[in-house]
C-alpha cells in the first residue's frame, strides 16, 4: 500500500514536470464547438463547457497542485519551524508571549484564516498558498518549539550548552538536524492539506485564477454544467482523492517508522495466548505427585519472534512456600511469571512440557482451552509491578474490586447459592473485608476513591486485595515493591509475609533485588539470560553462591538502606544472614 | 466543577482577543480604500476624506481596534463599507445556515465515525480492522466540496429525495429544514467520520496496551466487559479532544460546501465581502469564527471534566 502510494506521488510529480510536453491539447484553449464532449477517442476524458480537453487540464492541474503543495509547505516549515525553534531556544517571556499569539491565531480555523489573509493580500495561486502556509505555520511552530525545548534539555544534560556554544551554532549543529525528521513527517501532512485547500480555494475563486487549470478550478467549471455533464466532476476529484490519500498513507508510514514497532499486537493485553506443548514433549519423567506441590512447571520457553526470553525453565512452588525468582531486567523473569499466570500476550509465544496447578482439582495449562485458562487465572492471584498504572484510573477502587468479585462468582460453578452471593450488600462487605485484610484503614472511604487519589503504597495494597479477591491458591507477585519508596517497600513486604502465614498459599515472588528476596523467600531461583543458573534454599544460595552471576547479585544488594534497617528489623534468619554477609563484604576503610 | 468552568472560560478570553487583534492587523494590510468601496471611483478627494473620517479609519490603528473591541463585546461588529447594514445583522442572518450544516456534519461524523472506530477497535487485528481503517483513510482524503458535487449530480438531481440547492429555516418547517441540510451535512461530515473512526480505534488500541487491562484480564473480567466498560470509557477521552479540531475543520469546510448547494450562509456573505473589499464584514466573520471555536472548546472542556474525574479534581 505504501509502495503504491509512492507510485501515485511519483506519477503526479512526473505529470507536473512533463505536463507541457505530454498534454494532447492546449489545456487553456478550446473551441466552444467541442464543448461538453463525452469521453471518447478524440478526448479521452471529454471536454469542459469551453471545449477544453479535460485530460490535458487534468495533467496541467498536477503541476498546479504540486506547486501549491510545495509553496504552502515551504512557508509553513520556514516560518513556523523557524519561529518555533527560536522561541524554543530563547524561552522565557518571549516564548510565553509568542506562544499566546500563536495559540490565539491557531484558534481561527485554518480555512477561515486563509480566507482572511486572501482578503487582505488578494487572490491568486501564490498568494493563496502563502495564506495556507501561514495558517499551517502555527501548528508547525508549536511542534518545532516542543522539539527544540526537548532537544535543548538533552543538550544541557550533555553539556554542550555549558561549554559555551553560541545559540546560533547550537541551533544549526545540534537542534536543527535532530528535529528535521519529525518536522519532515509533519510537512508531508501539511502538503496533503495544502493540496486539498488549494483546490477548495480555487473552487471558490480565491486561489488559482481561470483559465489556468487547477483541479479546484476544473471542479468549479464542472459545477457550472453539473446538469448537462455530471461526469466532468469525476476526473479532477478522483485525482485529488488519490493524491491526498497517497500523501496521507506515506505520511502515516513515516510516522510509524519514527515511532518504531509496537503495533504488531493491536489487542494489547486483552487476549492472552495459550501455551503449546512444544517439540520435545514425550519426556518420560513422571510428574511429582507430592500433594504439597502447588505449581509444577517444566521446560517453559517464551519467545518474542526470534528472540528467546525464557529457555526451558523448571519451577516448583509448594503450598505455604515463598519462591523468589531473581534476575536483572531482561533476564526473562517477568515473561516466565506472566506465562505461569496465563497472562502472556502476543507477540510472545510460549511452550512448555508441563504447567500444572495443584491445591484442589489439578489444572493443566499446557494445551488448555480458553475455559480452563480462565479457571487457571481464577486460582492464581497476580500482583503487578506498577500499582498506579495497573489500576483503572477512571473507576473507584471499590468498583474495581466489585467487578473482580462478580466475575469470579460468574466463573465458578461451585456457587449454587448464586442469588445470595451476587447480592450487592454481601459483595460490599467482602470488599471492606479485603481492604481491611491488606491493612488499609477506613476501607469504606478507600473504596470510594479513584487510583489517582491514593498513594502508591495504598495502590499496591489495593492491587493485592484484587489478587486476594479471587481466593487464590498461588500468588504471583511481579516486582511488587519496585515502584515504591523504601519505607513503603518494607510495609508491603511485611503485608505479603503476613498474608502468606495466614492464608497458606504458595507465592512466586519476582524481583531483581536479592535483598528483598532474602526478607521473604524460602527458596530462590536465579535467572540469567532466560535460563536458571542457580536455585535452592535462600540461605544456601546467598551464603554459597555457586554461579558467578549469583555472587554478583549478592554483592549488588544495597546496604544500610534506611527503610530496611529501621522499619523492618531482620525478621528471619535468612534475612539477617543476607545483611550480615553484605556487611562483611564491605571493605574496611 | 464551577471552578473548572470559570478557569477554562478565563483562559479562552485572551485567545479570542488575540485572534481578533491578529485579524484586525492583517486586514490593515489591504490596499482597499473604504471610501472608494462606498463612493465609487468618481467622487472628489474631499468626499473621500469626509467618508474616511466619518467611519473613523483615519485614526491610529490601536485606537480603531480598541474601539472595535469595546463595541464588539456589546455585540456591535461595526458597519459594512458597501452599504450601511450593521455587520452583526448580516452575520446573524447567515449564521444559522452555517451552524446548521456544521452541527449536522458533526452529528454525521460522530454517528458514523464512533461506531466504526469502536467496531475496528474491539476487533483490532481481525479482517474487519484494515477494511474499516482503510475506509476511514479514504473518507478523510475525499474533499467535502467534491463529495457535495457528486451528491448533487448523482443523488439530488436523479431522485427527489433531497433538494439540490437552497435552505429552509427550521422556524418555517423543521422537516424541510432537515431535508435541506442533509446532503450538505453528509458531504461535510464524512471526512470527519473518517477522522473520528481512526481516533477511536487508535484510542482503543492504546488503552488495550495499558497495564490495567491486564489487571482486568487477570481479575477474570469478560472480554466484552473489558472492552465496553474499561476500554470504551478510557478511549473516549482523546476522542472528546478530537471534536474541537474537527469542529474547526468543519466550520472552514462549511463555507465551501455552502457554495455547492447555494446555501445563503456565511460563506456566500464572506466571499461577496472579499470581492467587494468589505473589510468590516470579513473581520466580523473571522471574530465570530474565533468566538465559536472558543465556545466549542469551552463546552468540550466541560464534557472532558465529566468523562475524566482527574480533570475535575485538578
């Protein structure tokens, strides 16, 4: 489609250049005797009311449209771009005053402003395109200003400004080249608008003046004879549509290229993928039948296109056990966690030998149908990384909890007493219980607030309440404390610890921070580049790391963090040992 | 809510003032002499000077603008140079026509564009998606005045469903009024429908990439519930913003489409004013448009605050 559009544009450009040599007739002369001829061998597209050949005028019109587009775009880019760059660079009061003026002028619709400018300057192709250019310069100025300011900030950071480069040099060498690409994309869209508005103004008699051929002038003469020869309105209109469409498609393609990929999955998080059994299925190792084993995953692999994020990882979580999944960002731990939660979305692809959930009737996630996958998600609670982004900003906390509770009731067939459990009052009580369970004071009030009105720590408690609303047997927490500040981190960890003791579910705790893992986990699984490099009881891994990467992680644990030392006194032996060990490693000075 | 309304209103006043001042300065550039416009080429220099003095164009520009602004606030946009009709009277007589087809076009654009955008958005990635977005792009590329010509040539003239030209005021006959604005509004609104459809779809896709959608999926909410509750409401916020931009495009387009249907709206008025060099009328037209845009922006700001509680709190 993009190639085809380029083709159309090249064709229009070629017609504009070669027009004078290839038009079969003089585009501005004709004899009235030939007026309004139908399309035929003489005149392929017929003639207009003065007997002029429509095809010749169409070809000549390509030249007018091209000139119009270039003129208006040049004015918009030079005037708007220049103005925007200067005020973006100078800043201060100049910027504020000029921006007010630009905003004021922008509040006049572009066509209306162009008409006013034409009223002042007079009509004609060049003057009307100057008018259109000025009208679009306002938007261009805003864009250039924004880009320049962003670029300037970056340069301050880089220090170019500090070493005393003059402003002009800064503009020429650093800013202009960097904002050229986004300005170019915008220019394509201005070009498309200019072609349409040229036609419109010429149609009104304010742009290109007859007898010159412009697609707008042609449409205007077609209007005179719309009764006798309606067909005459078709060729110039189609030419306009094709040109503008091609420009828009090319412009959109340029925008997409600038933004990069990200459009490869239009359904976002909506449609989690299923997990296939992969190639190497027929593994003979029998599954562990220990009833205490809650989650059993074997040879989980996650790919994004050709990139392998998780490469054949095994994970086991027992009831009442906290397993920490530790690794740096990009190690594949979040992909693994999301695949175990049944929440992996395209473009990811996932396969595994076995992913089985115990603690009740066993569920198998591999090759499961959507119904089973929904049941799976009903038994696995998930706490996400950034609590404020993971909550719907437009719904109250209570509403979101209610939706989850209702959805779970609808999913579970066990509730025979539907009328009673769906009772709004019963659910309201449950919401209060959940919010109380996660340690929120005044739960009734919190339920009435929206995510934007509560703190990050409160939001994470709400997030945990959402996970608990499903009465999960397994809780998967993906970096639940990363986005929070240290004191709140400690509180959330305390909360998770308490819930673990009280509710006896298994926890898979994903973190990049071995220190946090040490405070909470019984066992740790260390991931590096999609593979498990080490796993075992937390004490053993921390004190005797067998893999150099684990040793590096241990060394990276922040020491003497105020929150950890003061607010959360080492509660477990393992944690104390992590901290001690870290302390020991500190070089004595 | 009242504070939001008042603060938004206060922010829009300087915009209209700046816009009208810019237009005022711009029209000073004209080479047209009001005395020649009014008295013709043959009058004496004394007569010209007397007329210029009478209408006050011999005073300093700033004084003239200040005078104009003070009167404009009271609804007096000055007097036409060609005849002594007050500008506000001429504008008031034509405005309902332009407003009718602009609002009609907005209704057409929203009525077609939003459902199409939702249809594309909730089935993003399926076969209907490229079909709908492709049609939307095509719709956006079709110039409204050409579509208007086609509707006249191939619908109004071949059937008797809708009139090809003319306007009937709604005070006279609501049914006829609707018939007379249907084709102009359709021609004008179809491109907007394309814009709304693309915006809505893009809004949907953007929302589906928000982490809270994953939370909803994890919570077991059904696909339909997530799309119609979570996604639709969150996606509607940017669409509301688009309406202001589209309103500006539509008002500009209305001036042109009116010509095809020979509607006695502002377009005809301002084109005649330009031909005759009647600057007060042009200025009044530009100021009225800027005011209209400000009012639309104000109404949208209020809608915005209703849809998105975060704005209300700010």
